[in-house]
């Protein structure tokens, strides 16, 4: 058994244990999240996705008791050949995520309205492929939070960041930096308007954490990150022995997005 395989097994065991404990908890103390990533190529597919999310899927989620759903479109869609849309769904407990497919199946309004989308023929498919990411909230940010910004949604920049780590140990180190180390507190002081911070429990990139922040516009995005890297707190944190010279992040994806005009977040 090679080293990488052992690491994967150990990480999966930790994730399964965490999920099991959360599922059996009587009182949920943190959110779970799903991020659905729909990949598409054509304008017709984008129109189909927008129509499905706006008129069918999100109303069904609202009826299921999920009041706030985010739908986001990366700025890179303007030039990318393969485009994408991100759907962020918060759950108060893992059992709510588990039972959602059954809830939707029992929703006659949804199943009828969704048929043209879910049962589309292959040569008129509404998207190319779908990724599903399951996450659980960090201890220092246990529930998702709506932005405090007051400007129109259409003007805002949302940034979804994904931090991959080379080993499970270094992943835990990076998670500690966010929670115990004060990285989340620094984001809060600088008013990054974080929507969530979370561990990736299941996804194509692991070990991995993700978080989303919000800015009034691109100029504010750039100014906030400049203030972050120049802050005394960040310089102190990165000089601490437990974090200094540790390459705890092997790859970062930073996705800048606009919310859809029908997004709740």
C-alpha cells in the first residue's frame, strides 16, 4: 500500500467519522453546504440553466424550507470555452441534505416543471456535466451569513476560494490558521463579508477547504486583499513557529463571480 493511498484512506476515515457524529447529533451546531457546479458550453444551455434555477429549482428549495440559495456566474465565463454556474445550498443538518432528493420527488409542482430539464434528450442537454461538493462549516463560522453590503447584487463581486493541501497534516495546519490562528478574525476585522468557511467532506479536490467572500466591486476586492496581506496580524500569523515555512496549501483556485439576478445571496 503506497503512501498516498494511506493518506487518502486516513482522510476519508476522518471525514466519515465527522459526518457520522454530525448526523447523530440531536441539535445541529453548524451548517452543512452543497455547492453544485454546472458546466456548459452554449448560450442555449445557459438559458436553460437560468430558467430551471429561477423558475423551478429554487422555488422548490424554498418550499422545502431552504430560504436562501446562491447562484453565481464566474467572470471567466465571458471568455471561457467551457463555462460554469455555481449553486450554493445551505443546510442546518446533514439529514436535511440527505433527504432533499426525496423531498423534491414528492413535490408534484417541481417534478412536473422540471421534466423538460431533467428528461432532456442527449443532443439538447442543458449542461455538459455536474460536480457536487459537500462541505461542513468551520468552528469559528458555524453558519453561513448574508453579506452586509447594501449595493445592488448585480454590482457585487463574490470570490469563491479553494485551498488544496499536499498532506492531511498540512491541511489540518491550514484549518487551524483559519480558526485558532485568527485568519477568520482578520477577515472579519477587514470586512471581507464572508458567506461561509468550510471543510470539503466530499469533492474532486481533497484535502481541501473552501470559503466565499463578498465585495462591493472589483476595486474594493483589490483594496481588501491589499489590506489583508499588509496587515500586522497576517505578518504575525505567518511568522508563528507552527505556521512559518509550512507549505500548507499546494494549490489555490480563486473564482470571481457575479450573482445571478434571481440569487438569494
